[in-house]
């Protein structure tokens, strides 16, 4: 059973639209690489712990965003001070 999240993006995320249906494959083509549903495996692991997963993703995203902001500040500083050769 698939969860029905009130936020449409989460429904798409959990249904695998971003990773399962690349444009280079026909929708009805089945992969021969794996013999199980990755969606069902994920749902099985998350069963009853969806809120923990969401909390983890939010925490990871915040930490990653801080890292990106720091990297951007370092890049801008290096660029303005002409510390990047070839530019």
C-alpha cells in the first residue's frame, strides 16, 4: 500500500517519478537488472516510520544547504580576490 501524502511532491517522490521513469526508457519496458520493486522495498523499510524518514531528510537537507552556502562563500571570495587561475 502506498502512502498518500497531502503534499503532491512527496507523492511523486515516493512513487519514483524522478528516478524510475527516465525519458530514455519506454514506460512499459521492465528492467531485467533487478527482480523486485524498489518502491515496495522502500515502503517496507519505512513502514510506520515515515515521520522519521521525513525528519532525517529535512535534517540532511539543512546540513547540505549550509555546506553549499559555505562553498559558495569560499568560491565568491576566491573569485573576487583572483585566486582562481585562468579566469
